[in-house]
C-alpha cells in the first residue's frame, strides 16, 4: 500500500509590516534632512578699457559662471516673483538651464518691455557657453545688451 502524502500548506508572508517600516523610515529621513543652503558663485570678470556706466534700474542680468552654469537675475523683487513664481530675497539670481533661457527671456520682455539686458561672463568660463547665450539673445531679438567686464588701467 502506497503512502499517502499530505499536501504542504504554502507559507504566506505578510509584507504589510515591512512596508509600514519602510515608509516610516522614508518619512523620518525626509522630515529630518537639512538641505544645503545656496552658495554664492564668485565671478571673475575679464578686463577692458570701456567706461560706459551700467543702468541701475530695469535690468535683467545673465551670469555665466566659471563652470558654465547660467544664472538669471533681475533688479526688482517684483520681476523675480513674476518670472519664478515666488519672491526670493536671499538670491540675486537663480540657476537655469540653457534650454529654458529663450522662454524666460521672452517672458521677461513681455513683462517689462523697458528691460535692459546685462551679460556677465567669468574670465575663465568656456567661450562656447557665452556664445550660446549671445546666440539665444539674438534669436529672441534682444540685440542690445551690455557685456560686463572689470576696468583695466594702464
């Protein structure tokens, strides 16, 4: 007579407590994380002989840093709020991507047609990035802008 084997009862593991612990840890780390405060980017301007003064109001500043990051800033908090959705009194400019620059320039010119454009490029920045910024200015029909440099004395 053959032996009758009893069927095994499959083991079921309840994953609910493990998922609860995982989400609890995730929530804990999200709430206790301290974000790194924004760092100021120091720009070393190239030298030139020009003595033209920059405008003090209605200005939009495009800054290209040494590591080819692009920052966009405005002289008025109203324009910063209008462009980026919230007033940011801690920063003079906000880092943007090169692809977003044309849309932001057009939006800024629509918001304030009297806006004057200033381009600041670090002396050690890649020429290609500054050239790309100038091409975008040309494509968005901003043909008058100031290139900021340090004053060179002889």
